[in-house]
């Protein structure tokens, strides 16, 4: 069974590439030549939130996406939320993350609603079980983020982390349902490959500044070789 990747999906992936470029700003600022530990933790957390959201959306489209106007509408709403999220955190460790948590909660809510729509519309028992399980997981994730957005300080962050970790682990316990409607591996692999290639494009843009008359040096060549080697590793495994 095969399923083509649509242009809407590729359009959706572009906002995640922008998010990655924004998230890397968290680790651009060095303290005494090294990345501050808290900045690195914040970077990892933000990236995990986005990747988890991308995976949930991608798996939903893989199983249930039909390129309907409902799916397209949710996709555009999610894109706007992700764009807002990508601009709602800062490299400053004391920055207020409550807007980020609230936006993440709204993104989880839209994903939850998509599964609830499937639950209402489908008559297939396996699909109903899958939709019910993921709607519950995303409902818990939504609640955790909205509470984190309401509570200031470290307590809100702890609740947000618990919500993300739980939503990351919980799908592993849905195997008795998902094996009855497995994902289309070729479709998901194509999405991941195309997303990786676009990210490499952003990487090329990022290193272009080393290839000017003023900055070109042996360091420029080493940087390009590293990027080319990473791309070669991706190419060999596709």
C-alpha cells in the first residue's frame, strides 16, 4: 500500500524548518566559549515539543489524512500556531515561556480534535480505538500545556515537561490497536527525507557566510565537508 506526499504536507513542513532555525538561536550565545547548560536544556525541550507535534500530525495524516478541506483547514491553523510558537521563546533564560506553553496547548488541542472527528465519523473498530487512544493522549498533553501556561515559574515548566514526556511515551502502549491499522512506512519515510533535505538547505544558508572574501579559510572548507558528510550519510540510508 502506498500513499503520495501532498503539497500541503510539504508546505506544512516549511514552518518546522523555520522553527529549527529559530530554536538554534537558543544555543548561539556562548558563555566563556561554551553553551550554557540551561540554554542547552531549553533548546532540547523546545525541539522535543516541536518534533513530538510534527510526529503526531504526520502519523495522523499517514493513517487518516484524505486531503479534505477539513484536513487542509486544520493544517493551516496548525501552521499559524507553529509560527507563533517559533517566535514565542527567547535565548534569554529568564524569558517568559507562558505564551509558548499556551500555543503548544492549542496545537495539541487541534490535533486532539482531528482524532475526535475520526472517532465520530468512522465505523471501523480498530480506527475508533486508535482515535480514542490518541485523543486521550493529546487531551492530557493539551491540559498539561494550558496549566503550564497559566502557572508562572518553574512549576509550570515541570508540568509542561511531564506532559511532553507522557505524550511521547504513551503511544508505545497503543500497539494492540495500531497494529490493526499500521502506518504506511513509505509515506512517512518520504516525509522525513524531504524534511531533512529542506533542513540541509537551511544549513547551507547558515554556512554561506563562511564563503566570502573576508571569511573564506580552511575553516570554511572543513565546515562544508562536515555538512556534505552529514548529507552523504542521509543519502546512503534512503
